[in-house]
């Protein structure tokens, strides 16, 4: 039997809380330096200044329906987003951001982001590079054909429904509120009933 087994049997709830508090205080005071958690020395070079010389613009995170406030810092010379952070004055998130919101700048500045249309034909094993005019006209033509083939004016009970149940929309997590409104208005005009926002799935 271990030597400490008798000690544990004698520990009361009050004693356990006292010991836990003492250990936490010890780690906080003495363990920060040992764990490398000490903040750097104060001074102008303590932390790199990511926002120096940038233009801050307040916005809303587009990833979900919470609507956290963010501050986007852009380079005045190039207009590119160089850094994003939570807005500490926003009433919803008070400066905090989730993992997706913290990486929000990657929507605007990401070297791995696709800039060309890649198309893989049915049963094909490779991608083809297409231009935007071809892609947009192909998408529009397929949407119209699918809507025309599946549009339902009256349901089996005789009720006027004017709906299209053969198309569903799952997306728009990178759109702001205004863009989502326009997008949903277009989908409703087409008669879609299956509309979902990707951030909630």
C-alpha cells in the first residue's frame, strides 16, 4: 500500500480545497517563470507591433449568427488586411473571438486561397481550369433547368405553394448580414424552401 494512501483517506473537503488553493497560488507565483509564462520585459520591443501604421475599421464577424465585433487593420498602401482582432467596445463579444473569428484575416489574405475556377466533369479524375464567364453561365443554366423541372405550383392537396424542393442552399458563412439578406431574397424568389446557413451545421 502506498505511503500516501493513508494521507488521502484523512483529507476532508475543506482540507482538499485549502491544499488546492495553496498549489494554485504556488504555481501562479513561482511556476510562471519555470513554465516560461513570464511576460517579456516592458519596452518598445517587448511585443511586435502588428497594427502600427494601419487603418482600423470596425466590422462584424461573418461566421455565425452571434455577430461578434471585429477590428480589421489594413495597410494604407496596398489596402490589404494585415491583422484582425476582437473589438473590445462591442457589446456582444467585448473583444473575445472564437477560433474561426480569430483567424478571420485569412478570408482576405491567404496564399492558399483559390483564385481560379476549377471544374471536374462527371466521372473525371482531374480538374480543369475554366474562366468565370463559363462558370457563371453554366451555374445559371443548371439552376434554371433544375428549377423548371422541379417547380411545384400546387401541392397534392390543392394548395398553392409555388415552391422548388429540388434545390437546397447550404452556404454563406463568409458573407456579411447584408450579403446574406440579398442571397436569401434571391433564393426565396426562386421558390427554395430548404435554406440553411453553413455556420450552424
